[in-house]
C-alpha cells in the first residue's frame, strides 16, 4: 500500500474539517501537512503539536499526527491519536480506515476488521477498504473471504496489479494453482515493470516442474530488481533443476552477498558443492550453516558424508555422533557411522552400530500404526541430501513484494515447562511464589522420583539418566503397571528425543489414570517437541525465531511460506490438563508457546496473561509475552513485560531491553 503521506493532498479535498478562524492555526495545519508529504515526520509532529496545543478539538490535527507517528513506527502513539480523532468525529471514515491498517500491522486483525466494517458502512464506495479488509482476512487465514474482498477491490480498480498478486497468493493457499497463475498473469499484464508478479509466477512454475518458464520469470524479476535475494535463490533452484550447476552456485553466492546469514542457502550450496566434488568449499558452507542453525540434524549427517569422501573417517564419526545426539532414532546415521568405524578398523564398534540400526529399523516398522511421521529416518532407501526449495529464512516479508527495511529478531521464546524426575525442588514453587494443591499432592505421591517443575530439559549426564531409567523400571515391575513408573520413563525418553517410544509410555500412564492433568501436560510437551523436530528437518529451522518488519510506510506483513506443522494434538492435551486443573499456571504458559508456534499471537498473549494471573512470579511468562508484544509492534507494553521478567530473574531480559527498549 502506498505511503499514507503521499495521498494527503487528496485527503485535504475529501475530509471535512472545521474552518480555521485564526491565521496561525491555518499556517501550522498547512505546514504540518506539507511536512508529511515531504516525509519529514518529526517536523510534522512538532507542527501538529503546536496546533493541538492551541485547539484540542481539531480531529484533523490528531489524524495527521497519527500518520506521522505511524511512519516513525510509533504504532502505540498513532493508535492513541486515531482514537482521539474518532472520539472527536465519530463519522471520520479515514480515521477508521487507517486505524485498521495500524491494527493490522500490530497483529490486531480482529480489531482491524471492526474498523474496516465501520469505514465500509460510512463509505462503501472506497476501494481501499476492501483491499485492507482482504489483507486482514488473509492474516487470519480466511482465504475465501479475502478473495471475495479482493474481487470487490478489483471491480473498482481493475488495473491494480497488487490486487491480482495478492488474490493469486490466497488462491495458492487454497490449492487453486490454475487460479493463482491466472491472477499472476493479470498482474504482469497490468504492471510489466513490477518484479513481484514475475517472481510469484516463477515460483508456481518451479512447483510444477516447468523450469524453462520459471527461469524466464526469475530472469525478468532480477532484471527489474537486483536486490531481492529470494529471486536469486529460486533462480538457483531452477538452474539446478536444469543441470546448470555453475549458474546455480553463482546465484547462491549472490544470495549470500545480500543475506550472509541465510542458513538455508548455505546448506543447499554445501549440498551442491559436494555433488560437484568441491569438498573443501562444501565443508566450509556446512560449517557456516551449523553455526547459524546448530539443531539441524541433516547438516551434520551430510557433512559427515563429505568427510567420508575425503577419507576423513574420524571427523565423519564425530558428525554422525552429533546427528545421533540430536535424534537418537536416526537409523541411517548409525549405519553410516558403522561404515566409518570399519574404515578405522573398529570392527567391534561397527558391528554395534549396525545392530543398533537394524533394531531401530525393526522398532520403527512395528510402530508405523502408532506414528508414521518419523518412519523415514529408518528407511535405508531414503535420501537425505535433497535441495530444500524454500524455508523460513525468507519468511515474513511483505507478500506484495515491496522491499521492506527489516530486521531479524534472533531471540527465541523461553522453552516449555515440564515435570521432570530426579531434579531439585523448584524453589519458587516451594517457597511461596506459587502453590498448587493438586501439584503438591502429585509430587508427594511421586516423592521417590523427586518430581519438579523445570523450564526446558534438565541437564543430566548419562549415568544419572541410566539410574533414573532403572528406577522407573523398578517401579513398573514392583507395582505391576504403575502409572508413575510409565510417566517417569516417558519423560526420560522424551528428554533423549525418543518421541515415539515416549508417547507410547504416556499412553500407558493415561490408560491407568486418565484424570491426571499432569500426564496430559507432560505428553503435550513430547508431542510439541516432536513436531518441532520434524519441522526442523523439512524447514531447516528448529527454533522459533521472531521476525519484525520496520517499514517507513503503510505496509502489511505476510506469513512465512515455509511448511507449517500442526500443534493441534499438543494443544488438545494442554486444554485437557487445564480442564482437569484450571488453576495450573504452567499449562497456560505452555499453551501460549504453542499458540505462538501456530501463529496465534493474540491468543498467546491471553494465555500468558492467565499464567501470570495465577503465578505473578513467573518471569518466563512476562518475558515471552513481552517478546510477542514487541513482535506485534506493541513495544511499550512489551518492554514493560521484559523489564518485569528481568526483575523476576530472567537474565535474557536485559539483552532484549538493550536491543529494543533503549532509545538511541
């Protein structure tokens, strides 16, 4: 959407404002409006400040000051001024319209829809209202409604290429590839000098395997915009599919010039270099990718293969071992490590790894009926060195294709809470900050297991892990199917990333005690972490990283095009735990995390708020709620929460404060 300031001359003719009786008021009004048009936003605010001081009843002054604040990324201040303008003039169409755009950029899409409905009731002939409402529906993933509003917009503005591009994107989400292509064709016909239409159409051709057509589109997109990394990336994929390896590598190099920390490109370039026999450069790329994304098992797995090609079995064994540490059920990693050990004449170790691999393959095959999602890692015919076509590294850009100034917020949410065995008592839980009677009863019943509440996985050495597992087995054997024993074993297996087996034991514990909120709570953790791990394989990104866009104009953000995974089962278990224990604060906190992972940011804020209401000393909930608020551009509230989390002992808080909450 065009910069608000650029249409103020038109608005000056359309908006009804009071006659300015005094010449100084007229002067400051005109001066501030001119400064807006010239993008001198700070100066404009100063002019409107003078005007508002003289006359607090001028809705136009608040409205224009709101526009200046918005363009300086002060969305809270802009929202406040739009509110004042509407209170002074309840039929001020453009104030509702632009307040809706502000809400959209803050992630308040429900509030945006309310304002757009009001604006539409006042001025149903304004096409921009339908465009913005379509974007609101898009953000809410209500694609049918978004398409309907884009249809209305295009009836008013049949030559607006951005309308066709965005409608095509909605159709693509609904799997209407033919409809999406038709809209991208229209967009290109309407605006042949806009790279975005070619880029979008080219991606569809890549999906369809039409490499020649895709290459033509990416060439044109790059000719029109030489600064867009994503177009070089997709052209590289297309060139690779067309067997032009040298050209693909040149484009990957160009991506890394524009975006040096793009782990996906580094990973794919490493794969390609290894396929061409340039093993030294491949190792360099794999190492850079591992530094950026250390949780990706395939980086280590494929780098190990390069070490084997270079006759460096010791380094290969180290990488296969790292891959196994990340995912202990990765049968192929055991098989390949067995081969590497044979190269070092370690026949005993090679046989041990081979036997483990065969057992894991058999175990996986027997559990396919329970969970087939992880079966690929036991399939010895499966290849894990395929190029990845797209990832979140390019996500959260404006989906109209406009180039935004953006910053990557490389700060992850604090992890899920869980009940763990063999840990020290949670001090804040035990000494007054939070007390849950049912949790205390559960901990007393499981006293021998030393159950405590921890944030993330507890650090353990292999000896402690083994002793705790033996204790869980003894409880199961002595009591004859003890739900506590199954629970303990499930939690320990989940800590080792053995998700399928862990979930089996959680099911057994719930078969015995189906009314235990704490079993549902912990099983939710295992389910969500399994989803995270699967996502890390397909999307080359294991952690949840927040991104925010800093735009100097009224822009809208789109969701990442990376493959999304469902946390529905994990969320369902948490809701069951909450139904059984509605005052269990940690369940609301975990629910907030999963809602963030599901892109339900307003709901996540509500869940963190519930956790804080039950446990005011939970600094982690303040911290995560603050991050979400900063992500949604509600920086003032977010920084207040981050500050509170630091006060409650969250050390990570102060890095965030320095980066986002200190005005420089």
